[in-house]
C-alpha cells in the first residue's frame, strides 16, 4: 500500500538526517550542492512545494532565496507540526504547512512554481503509482519539478541489485533501483520534458536529481 511505503519513506529520511561518518557527510554536502544547482537551473522558483517534506531537511536550503515561499507538505499533520516547531524561527516563518498526499495533492492547478520532491519516487514500487504521482505534479506545478531518485548504470545500483537477488523470500523490500530509461519515459507520459539530470557521483552512486519542465 502507498500509505505504508510513505511511512517507510519518513523512517528512512529520519535515519538519513542523523549524524554519520565522513562518507555520510560528504554525500550530504554533495547532495546540497546538486540540489542548489537544480534550483538555479529551474530559474530560482519563488513558490515551492516541498513534498514530502519529511523532517524538513530541505527548508534551510530552500529558504536561501529571500523571497521564496515554501509549502511544507506531508501526509502527517502531526509530523509537520513537530518539524515546524523544531525549525529556526527565520526558516519556520517562511513555511506554509499542508497535510496532503503525493497521489492527491490538495492544491488547485498551476498553484506553485516548482515541486521539490526528494527521496520518494524510487519508493513507489509500481509504475502506475509513479504515473499517478507525476500527473498530480504536472497538474499542480505551473513550471518545474525537481526530484531525486535511484537509477541504474552505476556501481552502487549493481551492488543493490545483487543484494536484492540474495534476499530471502518474505524479507522486507527496500526502495527500488529504477532503470533511467523507464523513469524518463514515465516523465514523458506525465507531460514533462527532462531539462537536465545531475548524478550525485557519476558511475559510482545511484542518486540522481532530475529537473523537469512542464510541457
């Protein structure tokens, strides 16, 4: 069920927000640099929907643009309230909380300049779920989408697939590595064109950020 996958998303985001070793810090630093570049490529949107906002890890980055308004959206009203309470005042005042689902966003058509969606796409196991979400993104954004996902064609993805093949039946399923060509075809079907993609660490790491434009 999507709701269960959504819950696992937040667990993963909570874990990734915890302090780690040097490799974790390097990856986090690189991820921020790539995300900052993606926002520039999207022409520094002024009204951004962060969905799912999780633990609010992107809000400080999004708040770097002085006149940017952030809609911090998540399926859990309690989580959003906790996250807002834990943010610095100068960041929290820039955030408009919204309880909603990525499959049915409680906003009208062309409501935001950009949708910023980290760590969700590869957690949707079925193509029809991803298409439903992408079509909602297309309906709500007036211009762009910035999203992160796992893609194939790198060392980390190869190791991930080896681990999946060795997993015992009945074991919990991790997020999936999605073939880039399949994902990009889903973008096209939903009405987007790929402006650019940026790999976190080319050929080594499976994280990729896409900048999509609405056709």
